[in-house]
C-alpha cells in the first residue's frame, strides 16, 4: 500500500519584540511518521531575519535552540514537492506532541511588527 502524505499546519503569533514564544501542539492521532518540515509567515522577511527556534517531536529534539528559521523556508522557484526540509527516514509520531521554543531577535534589516509563524509538517498517515 502506498504511503498517504498529508500537510498538517500549526500557527502561532509573535506579538512582542524579543520575547520568546513557547508552543505545544498535539498532532492528529492518525499521524504515523513525520517526514518533513517547512516554515512560512504572513511577514516572511521578519521570519527570515529575526526568527530562530528549538523543535522537539515526541520528546526527541529535532533541531537545537537557535536553529535559524530561514533554514526551513522555501522560495517560490522551488517545486511544491521539494519545499520541505527532510527528516531523513522520518520521525515516528510517538506521543504526538510537537514543541516549539521560538525566539524573535532584533535585526536592522527587519524592524519588528507582529507576525504569524506557520509550521507545516509533511505527515504519513495510518
């Protein structure tokens, strides 16, 4: 049987300059394996210049503190099926808990304004 891959979207608001944002999301109970991650924003320049985070899935650290958000972003010239940052053979969903510790850091190239962070996971369903 062929794998069924589905995009699962999680969002949060960064509404205070320089303040950390900690979020916990519960994955859909039918998610079996997470194969990729991508980030975007309603203000992509702020995410690119100001954002970094630590990401944990089911208690396993996938990306360490201060991992730059720009590493998860993808331009319009990239084919839709190639936009996700691969997680290798995938990460088993386990307890289904996604934790993000996001940091907004001042940058002269992007003055602060409130912005939405969008995290998209490429999930294999049961």
